C-alpha cells in the first residue's frame, strides 16, 4: 500500500482527470473533480483508494477537500455501485462532527452515531436490514460499553449492559485458517466483558471450531487470552462490535488493483514475516528489497520456493527461508474460464531494520507468471 501524497491530490484536483502514472502501460485515477467544487474519491469495500475502473471499486465519496491540509471538509456522501447512499456525515477540516449515518444496500438504516471533535459520543445504534434493532454501544468519557443486543429473532439478550452476548462477524481480510467468520461469546456486566469468553471460527455450513479462550477481570480488562491454533497467549482481545472501515478513508491509503492486495493476502504476508522475525541483536539501520519464486499447484499449495533477489546477508536470507516455509497457501492463478491452474509466482517485498534492531517487512507484491 502506498500513501497518496499531497502532490497527487493537488495534481488530480487542479487538472480535473489527469491520472497518476504508475508504470509505462497503466494509469490510475483515484479521485476526480466533481461539480460545485467537490471531489469524487474511489474506494474499495474497506475504504482504500483504488482506480475508478478497478473491479474492486465499490464506493464513491463526494466531498469537499482541503488540498492545503489534505483533509475532507463539509458534508459528504458515499455511494455503492448501484448509486445508493451507504454513508453520510460531516467533517470540519478533517475532524468528524455531528451525525453519521450508514445504510444497508436496501436503503434501510444500518447504524447512526453522533461525533464530537472526532470521537463518537452517546449511543451508537445498529440495526438489522429489516429495520429491527441489533446493538447499542454507549460512548462516554471511557471506552464504549455494550448496552443492548437483540438476536435476529428479535429477542433481547443484553439489557442495560447485562446479559449473554453472542455476535458473529466476518474476517475482513485473508486468514490462513480458511474460515470466513468468527463468533464471539461471553457474558457482559455493566456493558463490559466478564469472566470466560470464547471465539469460534465458522464456515458457510455453520461448522464451528474453537479458536480462542479469554478471561476478563472485574474491570472488563483482558486478564488472559490464548490462541488454540498457535498455542500462544496474547494481550489484545478480538473485536466485540462491528468494525467501522470508513475510518481508513481519512488516511488516504491506496491499493493496486490486484486480488492479492484486495483480499488482504499481501498484508497477511507482511504481518506473517514481521511477526516471526521481530528483531536482531546485531543488525541495525538496514533497508533492502528481496524476492522469491513459488511454484504453486492448482490447489494453492507451494511445491518449491527459491530465493531470487537476496538480502544483504546470509543471516537475513536464512530468516526469509524460515518464514516462507511456514506459509502453507497462496491464492492459485486462474485461466480465462476461471479455473484454478498451476503457476509460478514471484513474491517481492521490502525489509526495514531500525536503529533498535526491530524488523518491519512491508510493500509486498505478487507477480503471476500466467
């Protein structure tokens, strides 16, 4: 992912539809001038800027934009592919202010919340597509508290912050477990989790696999968390309420129009490499690029991995091999009829090591031979 800088915004706004040149054959249009002094921005489902002709473009935002401050300003509306409004709100020189409202694809209210100086305040109310209430989260001086929750049959399971809470959410991006959903379950008291909580992974057939176990103390703080797949502890609990992806729009981050970027697989690679190789006691202040080739079968299983462009030292190259041997799957390539095929992938990335010896793998990209 790349930061869309002020220079690009100045160029795009002042020159109407002039596009950013990214290589010798392709041009990318991330935003364009709209009538009445407004600007039209093109986003994917997760509010990353994408080319207006990208197959993954799903949201268009129309808003004022302050070029000198690089921020949204005034009222805005976001539209889906069918031209239906999916979000409306207001920015005051980049700060969220006033009422924000999101809508389901059928036009019914999805959620609503008031913002004050960039932070939610009062009750954030969520609704099912049929208009029935789903969830109420209260935001005051402290973190949000879950006040009420109704299941799909209209039964109120949480009242005044107390009750048993079971909530299902999709994984936003690729995960190596192969499950599209996870389900959080536990007891709430005064709007905060208490005692024993679980997370199950779910597939499309409603098959469940226990993923995490957590213990929360009397303050609602995570006391102990354990990932059963990794057999490892953690200190940050998983999400308990829907994730508002529209925050990403304010960062003005862009993605190339590839499935590996859109699905989050390249982000997964960055996190996988960075998590396994965190630091070195001897390596400092290094920035380098690398690539490796993966022979992939039609199921997405690596058959052979070969280093192509090496890093500066043998030690670092051994680190690379250590990690790529832990990656069990890549998305297979497909032919013109959509059938998965064997292919050779070239995976490129960058490594930055700071003056404290901390590793950061980033800027991953995949080139497919076929």
